[in-house]
C-alpha cells in the first residue's frame, strides 16, 4: 500500500494466537470506528482498502511481544503448580 505502519520487527514477536473464529467480530469492531476507517493513514483505513482475503489473513492472527523478562528459575515470586 506504500504506507509504513508503526510496528515492531517480526523477530520481536514472542507469541502468535490464531483468532480466526473471531475475525468477523474483529472486523465489525474496526468498522465501528468509522472516522478512522475513512482516514487514509490509520490501520483501520489501510485495512478497509485491502481485498477481503488479504484483510482477513491479517486480522485472523494476533501477535504479542513480551516486554519484560518472565520469572527466572529459583525466583521466590514464581508461581508453581
């Protein structure tokens, strides 16, 4: 689309979750922000201009990045089962 989107590099992603069953709900929620969808630069506007198949492929996966390290072995604050 020729637009840069604020994001982190793929190598920073620590977890990806398939949310395909909720893709239509996510798209409906995005469309509820009509002011953003109508604008060219924000992500909702970029998504709105994509072909449906591409848009669905993008919104069917959530990507997460751990911002702080998790508990370390022997950490007294670590929960165990």
